[in-house]
C-alpha cells in the first residue's frame, strides 16, 4: 500500500507561477519538500512511479497542487486518472489555477478535485491563501488511512 509522506507535488507549467508558488510554500509549508513537474503526464508518471519517477522515494504527496491548463496533458485528465485509481484516489488534489471560469470550477469538481483555488492576482492575497492552504492540508487534514488505499 502506498503511504503518505509530508511532501507536496506542484504541477505547474509556467516557470514564473511555479517559482512564486514554491516561494510561498517555502514560507508556509513548515519545511515540507516540494516536488515540481511541469505537465500532466509528468504528474501521472510521478504519482504512479513510472518512467523517470519509477525509483522515486516511497510515500505519496500529502497534497497535489494542480494547474488546469498545461501542455501534453491538462489537469482535468490528471484528475480523471488519479481519481479513478483505487491506489491513488484518496490523494488530496487541490486545483491551483488562474481560471475563475465557472465551467472550469464545475468540471474540476466533477472530475474529483478536493478543493479549487483561483490564484489571487494580488501578491499579499496569494500569500494569505497559500498560508491557509498549507495549514489545512499539512496540519489540519487527516489523510485517508492506508486501509482505504
């Protein structure tokens, strides 16, 4: 059975957005390591330990921060595959996107996201939102027991 570790998987194709998010995570994630991949296919390879990630350390992420609009494979496809897998469906996924489109919100929840965060454009608001996100997913949330995985 996969186990949960105290690390975060960031799935973001925009290098500037990834750097900003990593900076916020460094501030608020209590030292939790952050793994970063830049498209949906890499995310699935990481989560399912395939290809370049076949020998990654044990332990699944405490939370996956997932962008929606990416090359190769978008976030909706990642959500669908992860949430349809008995081994991975309990992995928390937070959509972290610039999209405020109601259709994206509905589609993400229909695909199984655990939360949806539209990135605030104001830097201070973004940091505040990331502080709350980290507090909940890394400190407050009780992960699914391994018996469910």
